[in-house]
């Protein structure tokens, strides 16, 4: 019997050690992902400084690192560890910045579409991948609650080899908790030696005693108990991670959409800078010829050259802005392996045509948002968890009445002449316990009822806020659409005036100052039109987020 117990204990310890070893070996390497998730647009840090300094300071960092290592080796023996300073291009794939666009740059109609960026967010965005791992966390918590229904192996040995009464007792048994409440048990024990007269029930026949029975709750813990309540709450907890993942997905898509339209707007402003620079460059030769022939004063040529230099600087600014927005977009636009891709100018599309918004769809969209928004789903799951708490509190008000049935049979050679251990034994017990004041149960019911009332008020306000967000986004979308239309008209008027002024200048009816002012007004109008379109598409992204159109792929449990 001692050998059996030793084998069982060793098996249990080996199983725990194996679990620890498996967890240690299979632990994933930490990833460079932020630990805090923010829904603000400011949470996306522009990484242009890091990318630019990575190559410029690499040599100095390597030299400083080697100096520190030599100093440490001379001081005392140390164990070399890999730090973040030693991360190079071999361990992290740094995306390559595409070249600057040539003059007379024009967007391509076959450039990157917004859906390409959104699909990349769905497939490869690291923070979304981190959010999806919360499913494993919740599933692990549910599996942990299922452990309360695991079979339990109980064994022990109790020996008194010295003294007047020398006793030797060993026992082993299995307990199976039942999902319906109560438990089933079975076991075997052996009691040998010289027992005290008041402990003769510990003695068994030569072959030992087999025992089996069950325990059933008749009142409290019959329909619900702590084990089942924890299991049901964790089951809803598995479902509760889905609205949180969806909320993060909506935010990531919205941020990626912002980055995409910022990039498109930067390309549109680069086209404007290109066009206005070309106008000044084309006038240079003509003005130089007129100055040489005496038709214009030399300051006219100098002023135009100044204008060319100034507009060249504005074009350089537009190029920088285009590259910066492309780098920011690479956080959301990734290749098949999940690596960031900085899109080049050849992939830049123009602004699409603006679509008018139907005012009659707002009421329908508001109702659709109430059905799709993750906040409502999260409140519904929290309501179910509170219902479980309320049922558990009501269960605690009931008296504890348990029925226990146990049957035992000794086997083998009798140990006493009376053979009092030989007959089959059946025990029936009825156990009852009830707190008289029941303050714990009544207090829990009052607490849970208060939480349910709070949740109902919160649901009402959440629904009202969702409707208000839809209407707010719709109002912004309508206003941006009208603003973009008016800006387009202003561009047409400003370009017409600039074109007339250039014609007058060629005919000698105007001067370069007036031409410059007209062209500047046209540039400002064109840039305002770009900003108006950018605002429209940003408002459209907000409307998409308010409707919660982005849904998390279904999670299939194995």
C-alpha cells in the first residue's frame, strides 16, 4: 500500500512539474506592442524621427556599446544580455522610404484603395492581434472554473508504530462533483493493528473495506451554487471580450482611414505645389527675353526668380508632408507577412467623387447602430452576469438540506470473533443548516439589485449617446459635403481670375505683382478645397465608426 501511495504522489508531482516545464518552454517571446490602448487619434505616434535616426546613429551606437562592453569585461566578469540598443536591421525589418516624386507629379487612378488599408488592418495590425488574444485569456478563465468539477483523488496513510496501541491505516478514494449539485464518492481503506476500544470503527477485515455513496442538495445549491455560478459567469465572460475587440477594431479602422486620407490630401497638395511652380518657371524665359529687349525692367525678372525659389520651397514642404503621411500610413498598410509598407508616390490615388447623403436614412442608421454597437452587447452580457449573481444571492437565502447515502462492505478474513465488520452497511444522513438572520444573503440581494438598477439607467444613457453620435456624425458629414462643394466653386472662380490676369500680363496690361496675388489666391482656394475634401472623408470615417460597420470575424471555439 505504501508503494501505491508513493507512486500516486510522484505521479501528481511529475504532472505539475511537466505543466510548469511546458508552460516555460512554450511561452511566446514578447512582442514590441504597446501595453496601453488609446482610442484617441494622438495615440498614433509619428515615427519619422526614429526611422531617420536609426541609420544615422547606428555607427555611434555600436561604438558606444562596444566601449561599454570592454569596460565591463575589465571590471568584473558579467553575463552579456541582449538589450533594446542591440536591435538592428537583422532583427527588425525597417521599411524602406520610397524616393521623392518627380516634377509634374499626378496621382494614379489605380493607386491604393481605402479597402486595401482596411483589409490590412483586419489581417495584420499588431494591436488587433493583441486584442484577439484576449479570447484565449477568457477561455482560460472558463477552463479554470471547469476545474471545480474535476475528479479528485484522495489518499493518505496514518500509522502509529509506537505506543500501547499500534495502528496502521491507509486509504484511497475518488470524489466526482456533479454539475447538478452534490457529489459522488468511492474509496477503499485498510485498518490493521491494535485499536483503541473507542476507535474500533477504524479497523477493517483483512481484505479492507470498499465504500461508495453520494451527496445530494435538496434545497440550497440545488439549481445554482458557487461552482455553477462561476462557470456561467466565465461563459458570459468569453462572450464579453467580443464587444471589446470590436470597439478596438472600430478605432483601428478609423485611425487607419484618417492616415489614408491624410496621405491622399498630401498628394493633392503636392500636385498644387507642382502646378504653381511650373507656372512661375514657364514665365522665367519669357520675362528674361522681355528684359533683354527692354520691354520690362530687370526687377521683374528678379521678382519672378524669387517667386520660383519660394514655390520650390513650398514644393519641398509638400514632398516632406507626403513622405511623413506615407510613413504614418505604413503602420496600418502592411504586406502579406504583416510588415509595414511605406507606399510610394506611384501608389497614390486622387480623391474620389463626393457622395451626397440621404437625410431619410439617419433614423434607419440610428436603429442599426443600436443593434451593432459593441456597447449595447457588452451591457446585455453584464446584465446576464448580474442575473446570475441575483440567483446566487436568492439561493443563499434557502436552508441547506443535504441527503447523504453511503454503502460499505468489508472483505477478507474477519478480524474479530463477532465479525462485526462483515455485514453490508448502509448509512443515510440528512443534514440541515440555516443562518437565522440571513444578513449575508439579504445584503447580497440588495447589492445586486442596486447594480441592476444602475445598469438599466446606464443602458438608457448609452442608447441616447449612440443615437446622438450618429446624428452628430451625419450633421458633420452633411456640412463637410456642402463645404467641399462651395470650395470647388471657389477654386473655379480663383483659377479663372488667375488665368485672366496671366493673359493681361502677357499682353502688357498687368504686372507681375497682380499675377502673383491672383495665383496665390488660386493656390489658397485649391488647398482649402483639399482640406474640405479631407474633412468630408474624415467625417465619413466617423459615420462608419458610429454605425459600427466593422465586425470582428466570428470566433469558433475548439
